[in-house]
C-alpha cells in the first residue's frame, strides 16, 4: 500500500475508533483507497479496475463488529487482497462479490468481502475465519493449493 494511502487509513481508523459504538457517522460514503490489485488478482476476479477502496461506513462497521481485532484486519487489507490463501465467489449472497481469505499460520484467519462495480472494487465487510470453515471455501483462483499454514510436521523436523 502506498504510504499516503496507509496514512489516510490509519487516520480514519483512529477517528472512527474515538466515536465508540455510535451508529451515525459524518461522511459515511467517503472512500479511502487501500490498495491496488495485482494483475493476477485482476484476472481472477475479472475486474476492470485495479483500485480497491473502503468507505468510512465499512470501516466503522468492522470496528464495531471486530472490536480489538479491527485495526489488525483493516491494516492487513493490502496483504490479504494481493496474497490471499483462497478466493471464493460470494455472488450467491451479493452480486459481483468475492471473499478473500488469508490464514495467519495457525487456527485463525481473516476473510474480506469485496464487491466490484464497473468503476471500483470496495471492501464491504471483514470477519475472522477458523480452519474448519476455511477448508470448506471453494477456491476459484485456479492456483495451486496453498496450505493455510506451513509448519513442519514432527517427521519433517527430524529428517
């Protein structure tokens, strides 16, 4: 993520965290660009725009829902979107919607929901995921299966 975009996102997070659990915020539709998708990801989700943004409304929603884990999730957006473990279609729930999952190397991970339009891609939600649910996701990327965690087994350690 460009330093300028990261700085803007950090400022928005800090501003919205101060509000606590209030439901009405100023400028809910203001958007902040969070990353530019790689050519590989653009090809997989067949989007016409490389830019990914998030609205203040979505940031506030994630802060309210994820509490202490919200900042980690929000600051991880560029990494999750450009290095996902899995990409799944979510169009059965929301048209032109995709789930980008990234395991953190243990039993938990993060899923971002991205909705694409003709002009932009928007992060609309984010939530934690456990290993069992992650395994049920059907990867549409066509990439070789990447294990969600790469820790050596005991037999590999001893060889």
